[in-house]
C-alpha cells in the first residue's frame, strides 16, 4: 500500500472515530455512504480501530470504548488519531513561540506535531521529557556532509526518567531536572481537559512531572484537540486557572467553547482564528 493510501486510511479512521464518539455509535451502511467507500473498506477500518482499543465492534457497526481513568494508549495508537486537527493546532501554537526564548514541550503526539513547526523558530532553548520530540530537533540540527550545526538550531535538553506508554520520560529524575529550570512558555499536551477536573492524565508519575512543568513556566499553553474535552484521567495535575491559552481545533462544540472562554484567558481555535486573522489583514 502506498503512502497516500495509508494517509487516506488514517484520515478515514480519524473521521470514523470522531463520528463514533460524537454520536455514541455508527452503522456500517451510514459510513459507506458518507465516506463513499465499500462496505469491506469500512469494516477493515473498524477492525483497525478495534485493534487500537478505541472502538468496540457491534452487529452492523461500532460504539465507543468506555475507557477506565487509568487507561493510557500508546504513542503509535494515538498518532493515527485526529491527524488534521493536530496539524492545525501545531501550526497555530508555533506562532506563539518567540525566537530566542526558553520553551518546554511535554510528551504527546500533539506536541510531537508542534515540534516540527518549531524548527523554523530560531535560537530556541527547548526542554522536553519526550524522546520523540527531542529526536525531531536533533534530526534537524545539522546540515551538509560535514554535519555542521545549522544556524539558529535549537538547543535541546532531554530530561531523564522512566518511559511511559506515550513515550514521555517521568518520575523523580525528570522532576528533579525540571525543578530548577524556568521557561518562558510551556506547551503541554493532555489526556483530558474539563472544567471540573482541569488537566488530567491516567499516569500518576506523569501527572507529577507535568505539575513541575506547569510550576516552572511563566506562560502555560495547552495543545489539545476537541476529543480531549470532557475526558478525565486518573490524576489531575493543573486547574484551568493555571492555563493561559488553550489551542484546539474547530471540532470543539459550541458549549465547550463557551465554557473554555469563561475559564481561560486565551482560547485559540486553530483554522478558524487563523482564517479570521487573515481576513482582517
């Protein structure tokens, strides 16, 4: 299967998962009409989503899996979800980074997407507890056959720690590394976000490391697609009052937007806000 076919499959599955979550279930015949693909293709997509553990197949369709508050999907499983939303969010969030500043990036697939867009921001100092994020910057640091350092390339500090299923380094080693640092801005991904629980994760050690990140940052920017709204993990690590800006995508429901706007100083809806800005000149 070609790269383009793989991408199309990922996009279809992201749309199917969004529909399942939004409506509480879908039928195969509805998806074939909406996606303009065969019955067999839809069933293969549902099989793939079921293997990822994000939907449960039922007769004639699929329903969402009700996850335990301690369930933590792996990096690869999460990477295939909400691809276009994460890309929109990453592009919008990158515009908040100031050249020459010290920034922190937590682990996660949305911050991983963001890292690629931050490569164009010169002279950053980046502290991260994500091996994947660190690799993005490392791969772009050197140019030419001699391996010379690229002008303006970021200086990257990778914390130590114990690796989680989402490829974040957490625990006492990571906490100690972050404790003495100060960041101009923190970009942080979340497992869930809600008015009552704030920002949460299913991993207790990651929650503590995230608390250290939040405490060390002058400005906290949450990067989270609309599917994170209303999800609550085992451990809360920050309240909405700790957040300066939420960067999300256009799939966030109107009621959620209203609630977020009431509790957060800044709300950026990627794509929509960018378009409005462009029209305004």
